[in-house]
C-alpha cells in the first residue's frame, strides 16, 4: 500500500512540476520585456533560481545526517542538466547561443565546478567552505545584476506604459510557478526516494540518480516549455544558471548547515560532471547545439546511469 501511495504522489508531483515550469517561463519572459533584459539573463536568474528550489529543498532536508544525498544530488543534477535536459532539448529544437555564453557564462560554470573539486581535497566540504561558497554566490549575483543593468541601458526599446496589471500578473505567475515547482519537487523527491529504498539502493546512488533526475525535472520541463514558446535562450540560461547555483547555493547551504564528507570514489563523478560541461563548451563553439550533439549528450547520460547501477 505504501508503495502504491508513493507512486501516486510521485505522479501528482510531476504534474505540479509541469504547470509550475510553464508558468515560470511565461512570467519570466514578460518581466524580461518589462525591464528590457535579455531572456538569457532571465533564464540564468529568475528561472534558474526557481528551478533550483527542488535541489535546495532536498539538500536542506538531507543536511547533516544524509550528506551523501546532498553531494550526489548536486553532482548528479549538474550531469543530468547537461546530458538529459540539454540533450533532450537539443533533440527537439537545435539550441542557438550568443557569444557571451562562450566567453563568460560557461567558463564561470566550469570554474565553480573546479572550485568544488579543490574544496573537496581535504575530504570534507566544511562549514567554512559552505560560507565561502555562499560568498561566491553573492559575488555571482552582483555580476548578473550589473550585466542586466548594462543590457537595460543599452536597450533602445521603450518600456510599455499603462500595463502594470500585466506585469503584476507576470510576477504572480513566477511566484506560483516557483511554489508549484517547490511543492511538486518535494512530493516527487520524497516518494521517489521511498520507491528507490524499497529496491535497496544506497544513499549515494539515490542522490546521483533518483534525486538528481527528479530535481532536474523542473529544468527539463521549464526548458521544453521555453522551447515551445520559441525562447531557447531561456532554456540554455536556465541550465547554466542552475549548475552554478547548485554548487554555490545548494552545496553552500548544505555544508553550512552540517558539513559534507567526501569519499575517494566521488572524484570519478566530479570528472564526469566536468567532462559533460566541457562537451557542452565544445558543442557551443559552433554557436549551436544541434540534434546530433543532443543525441550524443542524451546517450552519454544514459550510459552514465547504466554504469552507476551495474558497477
């Protein structure tokens, strides 16, 4: 009976993720137009923060006693975001990107990934490491804010007067979207973990696979929703921003609350996470993630999951 209830609640959570992702994109696009900010920046900020709430919720719930789930969730989510989310999204519609993504955003994503590896060398992401990561989050926030203000000052398009009610509605859609993503993710994560535990999976594998995939569903659903609306830059910005926030914010909060112990075997997963990011950087050198690369990323991710389960 418990398994059946968990399965039903997982489906309910997935439905909430679908509605939440769609509303978050709709509200974010309208806000971008209101403040003359690019969809890419909106994707890296409002949308990325929103779709990262499941990872944050899962990490807070696992802080202290279940550090292996936090670490596995972050690494697994970053791998899933590139392999599963960008892979599937590119299969649906080739993803075009701007030069700034190659010059700034992806190098930042790779930089924080390497920072996580360096902080792990002493065998623990400590309380002080967590505070350091949160300071990095603040610096990145200032950077994105200044970038957004620069874009606004360079924009020649006038703001649309007399539509405050429309923008109030957009803000409401964003809040409702984030709330649905959060509640839906909690339902899905909690019940997916129950189902996984019934099959005898370890905490690390649960974090790398079940929790990582489920908490990456908001990114996947939001990216697909953005693509359907013709905003591929929001989808890409969402992934880059989420991967940065997963390390700076999610690990920062998780470590600050209780510290996270690092096992020797995790460095293999670190290497795979960085390899997927490098593959994305190489793919974007052509300023386009095409369907062929999308298939390669998705197949690579499927192979990664297969190795985890059978090693």
